C-alpha cells in the first residue's frame, strides 16, 4: 500500500496541468514501514525531453531530508493512467512505485500506481488522505 496526503496529490496535479501538453515528472520520497510506503515529499522535476510521449528526469538528492526514494511519477496528457510500453521498457527498478496521472479527461484526472517488473505491471493500492 502507498499512502500520501491530498496536498501532495494537488501539487502533482497542478504541476502536470501547467506543463501541458508535455508530460510532467518527478520523484516520490518517503518511508517504508511494515512493507507499506508513505510518501513524505513529492519532487517536481523538469522533463528534459520536452515531450508529450515520454520523460527523462533531472535527478535531485532526497537523502539530505532523511527520506528514501520510493519511485517516480509522471503524467499522461493524452492517454490512460496505465504504463505504456515505453514506461515498462524504462522501469529499471522493480522495487520502485511508478505513479501515472492521466489528464486524458481534464475534468476527471486519474492517478494510479504500479509495480513494474519486466513487461508485467500490477496496480498498487494507493490511498490519498
């Protein structure tokens, strides 16, 4: 299970909208307790590819805050909240959570998180409090 607060969700959503029509991206940092991930900080990064189909991140260090990297997030401006073939191909860390925010329907954004290993993706239980 992954838990994070509504303020961080709103921060991701706003940043993704501001960066349209490109994909927005960032990192999630936090803690792991009893196998559950708790997002404590969302990092908003620059999509250095400037593309609406994929992203690359300008990485920052979160360890100074005492957090561990939990994974990353990115938006899909024109497609559903599920990993694309490109997302699966670039998912190098099987321990990471890959959060995808779909803005396909601007009035109803959808955020999901996935565990990706090879070509297989499984939806993770995501709670916004």
